[in-house]
């Protein structure tokens, strides 16, 4: 008896845990977008690329500082032969000469050096390199912000599709319930000889079709929910429930920018602008190859050759000049390649502008169409509902057949689904309009911290 009670308790607790794990979560679209921007792998990768460009910029800037090199050597010499070529007439020199003429033990050399090189002029190559790196860094920031816009739009799209799928499931199940009741009613009528058997079979066939639609819609719900929770890095058992309350009620009060303003707000176009500036700087870097390099140089040397010579505090200061003569012939191709790259980016920028203008125009027209469709489908629901009521009355009075009744039922269901889709599309198309205008993140009142 105790074992049965324990087993019942375990099953009961497992059931509660299962229901808790499958409990649906209502997550506002604002919070979902914020979560995606914080946890998305795409955004994380984009921000890592920004950090990389920043480090590369700092590395280029470090070239403004002097190079300071310190070196030391300790060398062992074997059987070194030392000859003093210059001999003075002084007694001290004579002593040295007499000593040097003998056998000197020289088997050790100690050498220490410190050298500094500070570039003074390199054809403005360093300045242009820093400018190019700064613009590439700013371009990467703009690309990261555009990635955030894309990620936010992906969340919006998933929300809209998930709402449509969940609404379809609800409407199909409601229709399935009424269809199953119709089958029960028709079965009783068929057994009493009131309706033909094929009418009963038609009602069963319609229920089967509706059941297939339910299964398809539930599959879509599971897939879309999986895509969304994967993007948001939520636990696998999380089920997000989407409803109109998830949408900001003040969404449609947000002012959409004009086309000219949108061109200034689009982050992908901003990235290409910075890239164009970087290519201009790279042309100057290539041209700098025609000029010589001038640098300030200084050094310190300490040397000790055993039993021969000791040098201390040997400090040198001066100016160094370097020039690669082959650059006269080779550098022309590099300059042409840099200029060609600049032209390539300019054409890319012009093409992107045209595409953005097309996207904005298309988004405006699709939003306007969604408003008209929402109005038409709302009227269609009322019409389909009234039509089904009339056909049902006629059928009950023997004035219409089963085909008319089932067709009116399908039309009513289709109108309800179209209405649900139309309402979701109104919000979706408005968000797409904000996205094409470069305002999507801004509309959620989220800051893009770099």
C-alpha cells in the first residue's frame, strides 16, 4: 500500500515538473530584442571584430613612437691574431708597440649597444596609415550596428511568424472542435436515414483535412519557437507565447524618416562611407613610397676587446636617410591598385544607395498595402460569418446542401485566419519600414553601446 502511494506521489510530482517545464512564457518584443542584442552570436562576433580593428588602430598609432633597441654580445675568440698597424713615436706608444709585438692573449669580446630611431618624415605615410586605420575602425563599428539592426529585425520576423502560427493553431482547433461535433450530428442523422451517407463522409473528410492543418500549424509553432529561443539563448523547454500585447502600443506613433534622412541613418551605408575614406588614405600611403624616409637616430656603444681596447660612453646622434630606388619603378602599380580600390568602393556605395532607396520605397508600399488588407479582411470576417449563419439556417431548413454548408464553414475559417495574418502584417511591415530607414533599434529605445 505504501509503495503504491509512493509511486503515485512520484508520478504526481513528475507531472507537475513536466507541466512547469512546458509552461508558456510571455516575453515582450522589446525584451526579446534587448536579449538578442546581448546574447546573439552574430552580434558578439561583430563586436569582436570591432575590438580587433581597435587593436589594429592602436598598433598603427604606436609607429609614431621611436624604436629603441638594446643589444649585448659576449663572444669567445679562438687564436685571435692582433696587429697594431699605427705606432706613434711616444714612449707610451713604444711600450704598447713592444707589448703588441709580443704574444697577446685575446679570446674575449664584450659588446653592448643601444640604438634609437625616430621617424621624422616618410612622405606622410604614417599619418595616412593612421587615418586609414581610424576609418576602418569606424566602418567596423557601423557594420556592428547594422548587424544589430539585422538581428532585431530577425527577432521581429520570428515574433510575427510565431504569432501567425499560434493563431492558426487556435483557429484550426476551434474549427476542428465544431467539425467533430458536426460529424457526431451527421452520424446520428445518417443512422436515422435523414441524410445520405456521403454527406456524413464529407463531414468526416473535412475534419481530417482540418486535423492535417492543425498538425502542420503545430509543427510550424515548434520550429519557429526553436529558432527564437536559440537566437535568444533560452532553455530548450521554453515556449514563448506571442500576443498583440507583446507589441509596443505606441509603435505607430513613431515618426518614420524621409528617404534622405534614412540614407544618413543606414549603418551599412555609413560603413561604406568610412571604407571610402580609408581607401583615399590608402592612396596617400601608396604615393608615400615615392618619397625618401628621414629619421632621427642616436645610439650608445660600449666595447671591451680583452687586453686590446676598451670603449665607453660612445654616444652618437644624427639624422638618417633611406630611399628605395626600386620604388621609382615598382610603386606605380601599388598606386594604381589603391586608386582602383577607391573607385570600386565608390561604385559599391552608389549601388548600395540605389538598393536602399528601392527597399525604402518597397517597405512604404507594403505597409500601405497591409493597412488596406487589414481593413478588407476585417470586413471579410463579418461577411463570412454572416454567410455561414445564413447557409446554416438554409441547411437546417432543407434549402441548401452539405457542400454549401461545408464550403461556408471553410470560407469563414479562411477569413478568420487572413484577418489574424493581416493584423500581424501591419506591425511587421511597419517594423520593416523602420528597419529600412535605419530606425529599428532606435524605435525600441535601445542604445548601441560600443
